[in-house]
């Protein structure tokens, strides 16, 4: 009986370490992401301003749409060739 209790306690400790470790890694990852955003904030602001100026946003959205359309067309052509 004591062996079973000892095994359960050891398992509880291992699970606790894994849960706390997972939480700590998430916090470290979040802190690193905030750090990167803070370091590159000027570049991100400049990119955002250049995207909003003039035809930047329309051009960007057109390029994204063309990329998705061409990708879908290539996948559908590949599936048609595969099924033929």
C-alpha cells in the first residue's frame, strides 16, 4: 500500500513539474514576443504607415488575392491531373 502511495506522489510531482514548466515556457515565449515587438516597433510602424499610404493597402490586398487565387488554381489543376 505504501508503494502505491509513493508511486502516486511521484506521479503527482512529475505532473506538477510538467504543468509548471509548460506555464513558464509560455510566459517566456510571450515575453520574448513582446521584446521582439518592442525592439522592432519603429520598423513595424514604418511598414504600417507605408502600407496605408496611397495605394499600398490596395496593392497588398491585390497581391494576397492573386497569390491565393493562383495557389487554388494550381492545386485544382494538380488534382484534375491526378484524377485523370
